[in-house]
């Protein structure tokens, strides 16, 4: 019983972290990067690197 509760809490926590990253944080970072004059950060947005990293973070936080 305790193990299933722990697994459920980890899954819920990871899902919340993913939704927070995918929503306001990723949108804010993308907007901020678009406003800078440097070009290397635009390449990160174009290659969807931040989107891929947002999928990795919940795995590391759980």
C-alpha cells in the first residue's frame, strides 16, 4: 500500500513539474530569448532544445 502511494505521489509530482515547465516557464524563456540580439539562443529555440529539456527535468526531479 505504501509503495503504490509513493509511486503515485512521484508520478503526480513529475506531472506537475512538467506542466509548470511546459506552460509559463517555457513560454517565458522563449519570449525572452526572442527579444535578445544574440543568435545562438535563437538556434536553441529553433531546434526545440528547450522543449526536449522540459521533458527530461521531471524525470530528474522525481
